[in-house]
C-alpha cells in the first residue's frame, strides 16, 4: 500500500500565483484532512472531509479551497498565494473517529 | 479554548533520564479517542498509540508508557531511559465521537512538545 501520497514535495510560488496540492490515499478511508505546520509550531487544521462530497472548514481556512469528489482524492487549492502561506502542508486520512490518522510526507511551500 | 493542551513547549534531558510529556484534553463527549504522534527531525508524523475513553488501563510498550486518567483529563506519555533517537516533537491529539454537526470527524492536535535528548 502506498498510504497517503502528497505531491509535490517542494514548491516555490510567487506572490499572487495559484496552485493545487494533491493528496490521494489508497486505504479507502472516509476522513481526510489538510493541516499546515509553521516552523516550530503545531498542526493547524485547514479543511477536512468526512466523505466524498462533504467538506468543512478547520481553524485556518482563509486563502484555501478544497473539494472531495472521490474517496481517494482531497486536493487543496491555494488562490492568490501570500507569504503568510509559507508552511509545510500535511495531508492525512483515517477510516473513522476511533482510528489513527495516516499522514503524507508533507509539502514544503515557500511563497516569495 | 484549546481542546488539547501540551503545556511543555520544550524539554531537554540527558540520555538515560526518564521524561514525561504532559497532555490535558477537554471534551464533553463520553466517547472519545486520544492519540500520540511523534515527529522526528526528518519531518514525518508517526503514530504511537491510541486510547479510547472507556479504557483507562495504562499501556507500556518497551521504554514507552502512557498514563490515561479521566479524572484529571490527562493522557501523559513517559519515556524511560531516554535515548538520543527519542529526540522529536511529540503531539497529543483528540477525536470526539457521537458529536452532532460540523465537529464530527475533527482531529484536534496539541501544539506539541519538542524533546531533545543529549548524549
């Protein structure tokens, strides 16, 4: 099993550009998450989804959008990138509430 | 209010010392789940343990042990005879069940404790 796969691993964006961070899981998990981790800080929830077609905002959704058209994929869209979005982004998935989450390797994004 | 509080931002110990990482959580649910994750310097997040709210039995796995106390809403993690390889950021997390509305499915993380073990 590949688990949770995130692409790209690294990216540099210019201010105002847009991009999509890809996340796919092959474990048939219902729940998927996007977190960001700023240097020396914890994980902040951006968006999450409890199933295909269902998404909800987390703590820091501004400047991001998501969609969940399939169980496997949960892309994160950054519109009009800003330096404040420089961070490491983690995608995660889990089967249900009592299950542990599996994390992708992370995407290191720098906005200059 | 923080759902999960890890009051210790950084801890430094010398190898072979025992160290306890604190985690205090807040929930009104009777059914919930607690987790610990490790993030080594390489950056990936590694699952360590899961505990549900109905199981207060302490867990020991090698040098690691977890003390879950509902009375104090705490789920503390102890490393015995710490090693340099234990150096990492450790996160405690909470998942609530049987919660109506938009909080269903959310996974709350504490801010993490940076543990440094010196040789």
